[in-house]
C-alpha cells in the first residue's frame, strides 16, 4: 500500500470516528429527550389517575344526591298519606256533625263552631301541604340543576382529558419512531 492510500484511509477513519462521535452525542441527546418524555408520561398518568379518582368521587356524590331525592320523594308520599288521612278524618267528623244536627237541635251552634274550627285546621293543613310541596319542588329543581351543571362540567373535563391523552400518545409515538 502506498503512503497516499494509507493517509486516505487514515483520514477516512478519522472522519468516520468524528461521525461516530457526533452520532453518539446525538444519541445521548435523544436518550435525554426520551427520559424527559418518560417522566412527563408518568406525570400525566398520575394526573389522569387523580382526575379519574375525582370523577369517581363526584359520581358517588351524585348518587348520594339521587338517593336524597328518592328519600325526599318518600317523605312527600308519607306527608300526602297523612294529609289524606286527615281529609278522611274531616269527612268523618262532618258526617257526625250532620247526624247530631238531626238528633239534637240544641247542640247545633256548638257543632257548627266545631265544624268551623275543623275547617280552619283543614285549610291550615292544606296550606302547609302546599307549602311543603312547593319547598320540596324547589329543592328538587335546585338539585336537578346542580346535577346537570356538574354533568356538563364532567363531560367537558373528560373530553378535554381524552384529547390531551390522544395528543400525548401521538407525541410519544412520534418520539418512539
């Protein structure tokens, strides 16, 4: 081999060594980037888990509110049964008053006074029933509005998180290639 070709080979080897060093440095840079992305991916996984836990908690809260609404509905039904029973009692008392009127004319005034008192009580009970129903309807409407707003917020959050996850997956796929 001639000195010239030996020098050429030596220069070629030096060039290749330089290229290998550059590629090694580039490889180290890529490894650092991959490690950063892995750390970021791990962080995102923890954040996702935290958000899923929060969502589960909020779902459980919504279930509790629904149970509360069911309990309120039961209470309304119980109050309605009490009112119906009171109405039946009033009807019964009115029939007794009518029977006494025919039997004893002397007690007519007392029976009419009692009937007026019962009627006032009945009207008071009806007013109370109406007020109870109105209050409970307002509470139910407020709970439903809160539930709807929370569901909208949850849907928006879930969609946003899904989009973020998809974007991060795409970024990870790009870097893995």
